[in-house]
C-alpha cells in the first residue's frame, strides 16, 4: 500500500493483484503508472488552486473559464470513479438476480432438466419434495427476483452456481455466453 499526502489529507493506493497466470510485471507497471498519474494530477490541482486564489475579483472572464474547467474535471472524476467502483449495492443485487436467472435458463436449455435438478446436482441449494411430488427450491427461488432476494445475499453462492452451470453446460449457446459475461461482470 502506498500513501500520498494531499495537503492535510491522505490518499492510500492499494495495489491488488489477481491470483492466476496474469503477467505480474504488467500489473505492477500499470499500478506504478496509476500512482504516477495520481501524483501528477495532485500537483496540477494544487497549481490550479493557487491560480484560482490569485485571480482578482474583477476578472470575471477568467473566473468563469476556471469554473467551467472545474465542472468538466468534476464530471471526468465522477465518470472515472463510477468505472472503477464495484457499483452500488442495488446494481450488484440486480446483477446477482440476472446471473441466477441466466444460470437456470442456461441449465434448462442446455441440459434439458429442471431448476430443481440443477439445485440438487450442484449441491448448493436445498431441494424439498412437496406432498404432491413436486420438487421445491425455496431458497434458490428467492435469488431469482430482486423483491425476494435476501437482504444479505450469499454472493459467492451466486458465482459458484454460475460456474457450476457453465462447467456442465459448456459455452456453446448464446445464453451460456451471456451467463459467462454476466458472471464475469458480477465477479468484478
């Protein structure tokens, strides 16, 4: 973890590396470039602050230009933040529901068996038999709709379900491709 001082505030930059075959030299290089860009922009912001403070109160034209530039900078920073963040909790919940529905649909389409069979074979979800012989997947069903999704969903279970379905169904169908894309997006 690297720490930068910005006036009286601290900014911590944590470098997170994926586990796997990715080229670690490349990841370190990108992290170093990010750190250097943050430091360079910090210096620019300090310079901009000094310039704005030195503007005379009668210099309305330059003040307006500086204000417009700051608004543009704010929009860019907001866009950058949204691209780098994991998204809001609501977005994650919505994506979890999408992943689960795609997993069930992919399973039914590729394997030709039921949601209950998927739940039972994966070993991830409880399956109950009703008196009439109908198999019920009560907990899994809660993950298929945002309204019934638990307040504290088991995010890992959503990913493992998608991985189980993809491992058993292959990735030939467009539906399974969509599941893979959604799962990758959910994984972050």
